[in-house]
C-alpha cells in the first residue's frame, strides 16, 4: 500500500533523462552560436560554449541577403498586432456567446467549433491568389490582417466567460443603466483577464513561430524572423556559426517569455485540454 | 432580457419632457441589447469569412479548373483528380506523409503517455520544473528546430553520427535515404510535441477521481494494473482529443522536412521526404500556372485528414474499451 504512493528513483531518472533530451538542442544551439567555424567542423563535435558569438552575430548583421534585423522588428510588429486583435475579438465574441442571448447563437458557436477542426492548409492557394489581387504580396498586411481573429480564441474566451462571470453581475450592471459595451469594458474584461493573458501569450508565440504562410507570401526583402532564418540557413548552410547565432537570437525572446510566464502558459494549456 | 427595459413604475415620473427622454433611452437600451451581440461576433465572422471560409470553398472550385493564379482559367471538371490518381509524385508524397506520420506519432504518443504517468505520481518533487522543462521544445519555432536538427544529423560533423560511431556504426548520410530522413524528421516532430502531448494527457489523468485508485489499491492492484485498468480507460476522451490533434497537425507536415532538406520543395534529390503539403506548395505556389492541380492536392489532403481522423477515432475507442 505504502509502496504504491512512493515515488521511486527510477521515476526521477526517467524524468531527468526527458529533461536533458528536451534541453540539449537548445544548449547545442548556443554552443554552435558561440564557436568559430573550424571548431564546429571537427571530430568530436564541440560540447562547450566558446567566445566567438560577437564575430558570428556580426556576420549576421553584415549579411544583407536575409535582412535579419528587419525580420526581427517585423516579427515583433506582426506578433503584437495579431495578439491584440485576437484578444480583443476573442473576448468580445466570447462574451457574446457566453453571456448574451441572441438568435442563431448556438448555430454560430457550432460553426466556430467546426472551423477549429478544419486544416488551415486547405485554403492556402486561393488565399495566395487573393493576396496578389489585393497587392499584399511581400507586405506585412498579408501575414497580419487574415490572422487578427481566431476561432480558438473565441472558443477559449467563451469557455472561460461562462464559468468566470455570473449572470447576476451582468444583470446588476444593466439595472444600473450600463450599456452592453460598458459592461464588456468594466465587468467582463477585468474578469477575463487571466484567461485573456494566456490567450495573448499563446497567440504571440504562435504568430512569432509561424512559418508556412509567411514563407509563401514574403521575400527576404521584407521577411519575418522565421523567413529570414530559413533563407539564411539555405544560403549559408556551410557557415553554421552564423546561422546558429541568428537562430539563437531569434529564440531568446520566446525563452524569456516562457521563463516569466511558463507556469501560466502550461496552466492554460492543461485547463483547456480538460474542458474541450 | 427583461431587465433591458428598466421602465419601473416609480421612474415614470409625471412631468412630460423627462418622460420623453426616458422612452428614448429605453428604446436605445433595447436596440443595444438586440444589436450588440451581433456586433461583437461580427469581427470574427467577417474576417474568417473573407480569409478563411472563402478560400477553402474556392479551393474546391479551383480544383475543377485548369487555373493560372495570375492568368486565365478554364473549367475541366474532374480532370485534375484523374491526373492525380496517375501521378507517381502524388503517391510518393502520400506514402511519405502517412509513413512519417506513423513513424513519428506512434512512439510519440506512447512516450507521452509514459511521461504523463510519471508526472502524475502524487509525491513527485519539482513537478513545475519537470512540466516546464518537457514543454520548452514546443515554444521553439519549427524553422529553428529544423536548422538545429539538420546540424545534429549532419553527416561529417554531426553529434548523432559521432555518437553512433562510438557504437561502431559508419557515418550515415541522413538525408540521402528514405528510412534515415524519415527517422530524422520524425525525431524533430517528436522532440517538439511529446512534452506538449504529455501535459495534455496529464491534465486528463488529473481529472480522474482519486478514490478509484484508492479502492483499487485496497483491492491489491499494483501500479501497472491500476494504469491499465483505471487510467487508460478513463483517459479515453483526452486520448482521442490528442490523437485527432496529432492527426490534423501531423498530416500537414511541411516545415521540418523543408528546412531539413535545405529549402528544397521536392524533399531530397529523389523526393525521399516530400510531403503532400510540400507537393501542394510545389504545384500551387511555386508554379502558378498549375494552381488548379495544387488545389486538387489540397483537397485530397483534406479528405485524407478527415478519413484518417475518423479511423483513428474509431480505433482508439475500440482498443481502449
């Protein structure tokens, strides 16, 4: 009986092994990013960091084929705009679906759930054609405007609003003469804040990491970070230390976000899994 | 709803002008409750309609045409689909997609289940640390993962070949053969997703009532017996969810093989690891005048995902029950 509830050392060994496997590629990325080229092209491969990061990153900055810095700034702009859009549209619609009564509510909510299951690649080619028609090719509009709403965001906010906001609170606000938009601003938004923060973090990271679509519509002249990294790695695949210096710099912002908010992000993901 | 008309008797004051004003606010309030919900859901539906739904429908329409994305198009019925059936590159990409999906997903889910079970131990120390550490691969971009793994699997100076040489294995040219490229790509996918899936399964495990385990323990059921008799059956809904998500994501595999093969949309010199998504990109976007054919590939991929998702759903339900 007691035996069943004790955690055996084997459990820890297995978990530590999993942690090492999870973390090693990051460590390796920093090792290569801080090594000079000849140290990389040797046997055995290097296992400790070096001091060449400055040189390596200077080559990235001097390289105008991939526009790394522009990509970094672009990614920051795109991710921020998309995050604000998804959180705003998600909280608004989530509030409406959870707490307001209107004709067609259930049918529309069902439509949102269904759209979450449809693979995104299905509409890729026509959407690419639309971007040409609009003159949005190679413009940040193409990777921003179509993505400022998300079915997942609406659904997540709806689930949270249903249980986090009591109907009495909203009715009381109405009796006090609040308009619906005031209720949203003064009652709903503050109550949704924890979940909205998680949605914002998830959206930011997801947008930051997007690859296929930006790769389809952007060029190295005006890339996002990921597109810039890809072109850099294709063109300079023999200059590993340069490519890895760029990759490391592009990964650090997300590692920082995760370091500060990892607990909330994981909490949000695990909660979402049980509810849906 | 009834509260939207706050015309309580005591408010209906005798003087005339205030009363008119009030009836206007009442009308406004009513308009507000009627229209607001639609205004609030409108941004999502308008943008999704234009940039999500419309392109998806248009894919179906396009696939019935000989279509140039920046030029002419003519209706050709199901010709694209008949051509697809006789296209060896299409079947090659189908085999690669399904093959890599199986090679990546089966070990990944078993490992995730195992990890989740370890993390579910009641007296585990450092649980937040472990959870965060196994999740951290998921926050990296696929492009970065592709770059790092391509180097790990590099033929002459890569860490993997160096480790294998310690076991007496000759250097493997990982992107030159089908089995080796599939293995490397599957490992990339698994590295990024195993921890994520483990956390989702862990969430499902924690929703299982504790007294079931206590009762089983009193009856003398050991840890493994409890796992197979209680955890697995009770976990079915979460497991189905994970399997469906993995199916939708796994069959759309694109970035890992692309970056692994240095940006070659054909996925290796002999198309050893070209997936359906890559083939769709090659036909629909890299060469604009075959966009109709690309759309047919997109539609075929969509059907395949639907079929595989349904099969997986049925399989998981049957085996677990």
